[in-house]
C-alpha cells in the first residue's frame, strides 16, 4: 500500500518546476506592470513640464502685452499734451494779431509746420504699432501648436477654416491692446500662410522645371521668360490664320495644365491614378471622383475649370503614363 501511494520522483520534480515557473511568471507580470506604471508617470511628468513651459511663455507674453498697452497709453497722453500746448500757442498767437505783416507771415509758417508734425507723428506711431502687432502675433502663433494652419492645404480649405475659427478669437483676446478687427487678423494670417504654403510647394517640386503658380492666392504668377517661351511655342504649333484670342486661350489652358500636373505630384498615393489599370477601370473611377473636385478647388481662383475638362486632361495624362508603362514592360500601346 505504501508503494502505491508514493509519488514518483519525476512527477514531484515536474510539480516543483511548474511552481517555480508560475512564480517566475508572476514576478515578470509584476515587473511589466511596474514598467507600465513608470512609463505612464514619466509621460505625465514630461507632458506636465511642457504645459508648465507653455504657461510660463504665455505669462511672459501677457506681461509684454500689458507693458505695450501701458506704453501706448503713455504715448497717447504725451500726444494729447503736445496738442494742448500747440492750442495754447495758437491762442497766444491770436492775441498778437496787431503785430507787423512780416511777423504774422512767419508765425503762420510756424503754425503750419506745427500742424504737420502731429500728423506725421501719429502716422509713424500707427505704422510702428502695426509692426509690433504683427511681431506679437507671430510669437503667439508659436504658443498654439495645436492650432497651426496646414501648409499642405489652401487657406480657404475646410480644415484651415475650422482652425481659423478657433485661432483668430484667441489671438484677438491676447492682442486686445491693439484693438484689431477679425478681418485684419485673418488677412495677416493669410499672408503668413501664403508664404509657408509656397515654401512647402516649392520644396515638394524642387526637381520640376515649372514650379510657378502653385498657390491659389497668386493668380497668374508666371515669370516673363516663361510667358514668352510658352506664347512662342504656341504660335509655332498653331496653323496660319489662327486668331489672337485662340492663342491666348491656348496659353491659359497650357498654364492650367502645368499647375494641375504640379498639384498631382503633391497629392497622396490614394489620389494617384493607377497606370497598371485603364482610365475607365473601377479603381481609377473611384479615384477620379475624389481627385477631380480637389483639383477644381485648388486651381479655381486662377482658372474656373469644369468637371469634364479636368477629367479629359486627366485621361490624357494617364494615357501617356500608361503607354510608357506598357512599352517598358510589354511593348504595347493602350488607347484607354
């Protein structure tokens, strides 16, 4: 009986090994849990430090804003005092009206000079205030990274319009000392965004020979040399007897095509036509349904293109690329 109840040595060893593995797994789980908690704490500390840094920067900007506001108030008071002193001078001059004609003429000249000086001073103060306001706005924009305008989108795109609706009121609140209007801040933002977007488009098109006219805000911006070369080429292609307005229309069409080609290279892969498929394939039809409206929107300020016109140009571009693809791989030509 005692022999039957005895557990073999190999079985007891397996039990001990299982217990040790369970204990080891439990320790590993506790270690992983501790690491996760530590990572969360570190992320929170890092995030909190960034928040504190932004708050300090915001406080500093508000302090600078208050100092500018006080400076502007003091400047206005000094301007008022100057105008009051000038009024007193005018009163004293009116009391001396019985003096000689030569003296009165010289006094009139002095009064005219004095009346011009405050106007010049106010104009100079106005210009300097506008420059200070623009510099302050550029600094404030750096403190709102979550409200940064997208350079890969136009200023009037839906994404940037939503951002402006949140950003402009915040800027107006921080810059209340300058008493700016919503439209004025919007105009400044559009100018800043235009510069950033043009730099973005130029960087994406650095290998292209024709990289002008990307920004929809710059309507018809082409160098004189390009205009001359394009018009010369068009005249050579047109047969004799063509009208001048037809040449001009063809030149505009070529410019619109150049812009559209450049824009196609800036779009993501999901808006790129598949050259391994025909233009009328289902996948390319789906792409065109999203691609054509976007092209119309991006070139609309300069060129008001129809859906069919853009589709026809896209088909021409695709046919050329697809034939190149087929010749290189299969020595075939596809009429799409």
